[in-house]
C-alpha cells in the first residue's frame, strides 16, 4: 500500500483484532457460499504412468463434471462445478469441507482509502469487543486495500458495517481448482508452425508465466520451473497433478521427451494456492494474485484454470488491479455447459475467458473421430459458452505433463485456457511492452472465425457453438511474427471522467465524453460498477449514464469502470472513476488513544509501538 494508507492498514488490523466476528455482508451479489472449481474433466478409470515419461495416461473420458448441491443449516445452496480428479469421495462427503461452503468465522475485509481519525473508531467499538478474539491471516499488499481475519463468533456484523473506513466484507469460502508426442491441441492451433516451431526440438520462449493452481511438479524434466511460492504448505510441489498438467500445455520444453507446450520452455512460476485435494480458500487465491502483482515487473501472463458460478467483489478487484499492473490473465470459462455470464473469474471483463473445443486429429474439417464430448471440431459438450467468452481453444483429451514426472490426458476448459496463456506468452516474448489490451487484440485478431476456410491443417473454425456469439478459435501460426507482422491497430482510450463527491440520495451523472480514438472512430461505451453498494445505471451503454446515490449514514465510495470499443471492435484499457457519497448527517464520537485501549498484556502493543 502506498503513502500513509500503510499506517491505516495497521490501525485497521487492530480494528479487526478487536472485533470478535462477523457474518456475511450484502456486497457480494448472488453468493450464498462460493466454490472455485477445477474445470478439468477427470479420468474415470485409474491408470498408472511410468516415471520415464513414455506412457500416456489415456482414459475413457465419457463423463463430464456435474453440478451438485449441498446445504447447511444456515445457507442456501449454489450450484458448483465439480472435478473428481485426485479428489476422493470421502473429502466431498464431509460437509465442513464441501466446495462452496463458507469457512466458519473467516472473512476478507476491504477498506476505503479515506483519511480518518482511527481513535474515533476504537471509541465506538472498543467497549463491545474482545481483542483476543481476532486472528489476522493475511495482509494484502497490492491488489486489495485490506486483509483476512479469523474470529471466534459471528454476532457483531452490524457494528463492523458502521465503521466508516470499511468498504465491504466478504465471507471466505472453500475454493477448488477446475479439471514428446505432438499433442493434437498444438497441431490444431498450428503452434508447430509458430516462430518457435513447437515440436522440432529447438524452440524456446523467454517469458514468465505464473500458474496459480495446485503447484507444479518442481522436478519434472519437461518443465522449466523458474520460481515457486506456496500459500498452502512449505513447498509449491504439485501433490494433485492439475497444476502440472496446465503448466505443460502452456510451456512444456521442446526437447526429445514427453510433450511440448505452446510457448516451449517459458519460465514457469509455480504459485500454489490449492491443496492436494484441489481446494482452498478464495482468500488464498487472492493472496496468490497479490503475490504475482508484487512481481509484475517479471511476470507477463497468469493462468487461472479455476472458477465458480458466483460473483466476488474482492476477487474482481484483485484481478483488475493485477491487470492494471500489466499482467495478462487467461481463465477457464467453466465446465457447466451453461452460459458463462454468471461464472467468475470468466465474467470479469479484464480477463481472457476461454471455452473448449474437441479435436481428435489436430486438423480442421471435422474429419476425425468423436472426442467423447462431441464430434471432431465442435464445442465440447461440457464447455460453458456465451457473450463473455473471448476465445476458444482445444480442451478435450489433452496430453500434457503430470505429477510424479509423468504425463496424462485430461479434458476441460482448464486445458483450453493454458493454450491461450502460451499464445499470449509467444506474443509478449516478441513485444515485451505490450499492454494486456494489446495482447487481447492480437489474439482475437489472429484467431480463426466462422468465415475462415479450412486449409486442411489447423487454420479453420469449429461448429456446435450453443449461442449466437461466435468467439474466434485460437490460432498462433503468426503470433509475434516479425517478418510478416499483422498490423495491430492502436486501441481507443477510455476516460471515465474526474472523481466526484456527492450527497447521499442525489442524482449522479458519469462522464465518458473525454474518451477518444486515435483514428477518430465512433465509440461504443460499456460502464460497470467495480465496488461499493450496488446501484442501477440509467443506461450502461451510454456515454454519460446517471444513477441515484445510495442513502448512507457513513462516507461511502463507489467505483465505476469504463471500457470503449471502436468500429473495428478494438477495445480500450478500462478507466475508473471514484464517486464518494457523503452522508446527510455524520457525527463521529470522540475517541481514545489506541494504546490506552489495549490492555497491558496485549500482544498488539508492540505492533503499534505502545510503551
């Protein structure tokens, strides 16, 4: 955190150290317990692979992950994405660890950036809480102005909501990762004909890709693991297999063994945020995003092969801030065979959301056998779809690296997403200063479309999409090519206008009129609310929509983001504007010194420098 806000975070940490517990807040929409689900479709039959890397784990993958519902006595249920790979039934049968269940007494707390006399807050709540009932789990440094706490009871949420510096609070939840032979996926997108010529034994890419997952097999001979960081255990070594499989699709070495990735030999950052069962708290995933953002000067691409049918403001804010730091995010669209509009992080407009197609022969033309998830060159039967999907990639029966120095064949949008991560890495290796929006435009512009005529190899489209939105299919042959480059048009620039301070209940007008296009192309507008109490915009596609400021008893911040698109369908970077809503009556009480509020035996006295 920057400036004096670092001091406030310390004070706010103690604020929550004096709050015994809290229970849910209404700033997450449509979440009654969230699950982040691995979007790979697991093998149904067990098969062992030799440690020499010669055997393929090939299974009859004839069953997709389903939606199961669970109920506890306090919560409604949300359909969740299931993955069965390496997840024993005994784990799922335990209601305390079901994906989608909240973690008892654990919360993500996000603060406002307001200058407030912290003693006033302690004056208001110090008589109502016990300082010994709070434990701080994480403090975020980059992507969120906040932290994670664990408390011993859930009785004072109303008191927490009254604290002026608290922006919002989310319940922490159990999350779950979604589910040298030439892989058909490499053939299908013509990665073997890219400037690295994946598969010829010589190509390599000098770029960094972070895999936020179950870790990576740190000793796998076919992977270039450059850095490891675990937020689960002492090592980021993969004890599940999912993360290693994802890593190999993106970046397996181009050598004489095993398989090859889209961006061969790229430097892999193994960021372990899920445990051996493929699960973990959402707050831990956010901590992983916070970590890669601290290393944004080195990491170009992040892959998230995980997701949920949910909406988390904290999760979105973390991703958005990482993208603003220059990191490209590729994410799985999900395996629910549903519209991905309600799936996070795929529904975040700043990521590249990836659906999965089935390909059995590495060629366009629909002449290969069925993949088990539909005919050759069709949208996989398990794949999510819809207007928020940006691009498609192979995701059925994908052969890649696996834990224990082995290889495996797995299916899912989890497998489609790292194909795109590898393609983004190819481009950024040649254009290291490219912004996330430039990378997005390059991948979209180079993809094949419904009007593409199949050339008998990889340059051709697919069929079977379940909606009218025809996302392009990833095609990497000309990604990053310098001798015959594709002209990438300069994107337009969004300008969300100046920050405003308004009164509670007043009518507020957003102003995107300063947005521009270098070629003076007409623009279309897309406003979204990024944080704060939910309000209704008069028209989110207009240049200057209006809304009614919420009635509030404390100073409240609302953040809106604007994205503009020109006539060539080139999108801008998102710009944001902060609307500060002042209460109609604000009478803070006088406070006491924090050191006076802490007892002589409190371990927090040293933290705050009390004598």
